[in-house]
């Protein structure tokens, strides 16, 4: 059974870069889509983007964040990562990673809270 | 972007009631519509994919229907453990977009 686990700093200074990693077990990173989603406190879900790797990385970002987001994959560790640059208080959220299987997100990490501090 | 609009945004209900949540898409998403359940402090859980396909392990009191731009999630005989926020999400194209959520309360 696939399991995902987010990791990274819980506190990031304003204007700096948020970096998170999602470790995947029970499934190979290669050959599936892997998404990042975030949820600001008390608000709904926002899809950040996903990556598909099968020798080459195919990445799609949400245009609302595209200029500040980088998603990458490390197949040797079966992990994928998220970087958000120039963060502000609006980037404070719970960040989730998820497997995107054939048009639905069927496995999610538990989420990690990131607070942007000024 | 495809806008997803859920109604109602919140609903006060009782154990044993039947509940229907509606999700409308701003354009045709065919059957690329998923429903998730999220309990406080937890990650979302996929309940229904492709508008009506119940995920393994999800109780049969949950059902989904619709296509195109209008979809419904129905819960028959609501149980206490069904108290949660429910989100629809389109996967017809990117960016993937979610409805604003429907919060159930007793």
C-alpha cells in the first residue's frame, strides 16, 4: 500500500524559499503523477502542480504560482520535492503531497504545516 | 481555469438524515469529477472518482452522480463519522481545481 510523507521546515522567513520533500513508499515514483496541494488555515484546497517521471520529467504548474514554484523528482530516493520562492504570509498553509492516478488523487500524505514568519 | 462551485457551503444535519451536496463546474468536465472527504486535522480522502465510482472501502451510503457541469454527492442515513468537509475536484484539465467545500455539522 502506497504511503507518502512530507518533510521540511515548519517555519520559513518571509521572502525566503520554502522547501519540502515527499517520500514515497509502496510505489515507484516512475510512471505515476505526483501532486502538491496546499490548504491555508481555515480555507479550501489549492493544487500547486504535479510531476510525471518516466525517464524524463513532465511538470505542470498552477499558473497562479508558476513563477515561484519548482517541482522536482529524485528517483534514487523515490522522492519528489517542492520549492516555493519569495514566500509571504499568504504561503502559510498545510502542504500535502499526493499520488495522482488516472485523474484522481488516491493517496495523500498527512500534510505538513508551514508558517511564513516576518 | 475551471471554477468549481459547491452548494451549500455548510449544512446542519442529523444522524440518519440523507444529505445531498451539489457541485457545478464553469465548463463541461465530462465525468472527470472527484469527491473528497476531509475531517479536521486530517488529509483529504478520496471517496468517489469519475463522478460515480465509489472507492474501495468507502461505505455504500455514499454515492455520486452527474456529468458535464452538474454533479451531486449523496449520503444516505448519515452516520456520526460522516461529519466532515466535502470537496469536489475536476480533473478534466489543469490546473486541477476544487470546490470551496461543504461543511457538515450536527
